[in-house]
């Protein structure tokens, strides 16, 4: 099947998945297609999978979303630099202690509300510009929130593919 035709078919299924309009059989096919698209993108990004990691777990997208973080110094609003089903990274004025757990709230696009919960600081790296790239991993997302997050991820993938 031609890639353009496959992507058009995926976009239709993705739009229907967002509204809950897929039958059980269609949902199964859509899940397989999401796995395949994630595999293609991860391969194109030349990412190496960690042992036991699936392409959907490794998939990262550049997506500027507003996030509020309840840090030790107080609540801070920042922009997400990249997003995955496992977490996100952002630039902050101060580094954060690896392993610390903070509350977060991400404003989702398209009127989808917000995604809130807890995340753990996975890494904090100083940058030359005087700020820090801080990576956070989600802690205990519900299956419903994980699905809402994946819909946002695949929206971003489709948006980026449209530009090609």
C-alpha cells in the first residue's frame, strides 16, 4: 500500500478514535497502525529502544504545550520542549534534584482540557544559556489519561508528516 494512502486511512481512524467512534475490531486495527507508525517514526529519528521498550513508548515529538509544575520554590509555568507517553522535558531557570516528585498540569490542545498528575525528575542538565533542560517521567497515569496523551502525540506526528 502507498504510504500516502496508508496515512490518509490512519488519519481517518485517528479522528474516529478521538471521538470514540471505532468498533472493537476497528480499534484493534487502529492500535496496530499506531504501533506501525510509531515504529516508522522512531526508526526515522534513529532512536535506540531500551530493553523491553516498544516504539510507542520511545516515540518523542517536539510539541510546545504549557505545563504548570509545583516545584520546591513554588509553582512555575513553562513550555514543554518534547513529549512522549512516558514524560516530557522543559527548560527551567533552575536545575531540579533527580528523583524528586512534583505535581504537574499540562494544558492539552484543541479544547481537550488538561492532564494533571505527578511526575518524577529523571534528569536535569545545565545549558549554556543559563537555564536547565529538565526531563520528567509521568507517575501513575490512568489508562484514560495515557490514551488522551497518545492522541496528542499522534496528532503531533500527523501534523509534522503533513508538512513533508
